[in-house]
């Protein structure tokens, strides 16, 4: 049985509230879980202590049993000092898409044409 430590969504529409749970990875996101390990309220300020609350002893127990945290939960554990910080690299995040690259090239050519004409006139 592959275990996950992940978020289960609660709350109403546009007012999310998450439970940090230990569950079988085959269960639905908001479905059956084995144990509730804490809560996460994204509506609170980032520096608020109430934003993320976890029972660290139980989280360590489940990690010891082989449970794998999801990306978001892993970040919570890094912030709490329970896991080492993972280096993340997304070099393509700032690269514009094909359409924007074409538009930028057209604009550069259009702007360069009057500058060349002025340089030739002198």
C-alpha cells in the first residue's frame, strides 16, 4: 500500500480550507483517509502561526512508515525544518511562447526600420 501525506480540501466555494492527511494514494482527494495530521488555511496571512498547523510527531511516524508527501506538503515540512530544502529549478518559466516570440521579432524589425532610414539619411 503506497501512502501519501497530502491535502484534502474542505470549506465552501472560494473559501478553501485544507486538512493535511495520511492516506492511501489510491483514495480520492477528499475521500477516506487514515489519519488527520493537521490543517492549512490559505486565507490567513503568510506569517500567521494559524496558517499551517501539523502534529509533527505523527508526521514523522508516517514518514518513517514510508509515506511520501506531496509537493505542497513537502514545502510545509521544509518550512518546519523537518526535511532538507530541495532545490527547485524551472528554467522554462520565464521563456516566452512561440506566438510572443514572433510578435517580439516583428516589433523589433518594425522599430529598426525607421532607425536605419534615419542613419542612412545622415
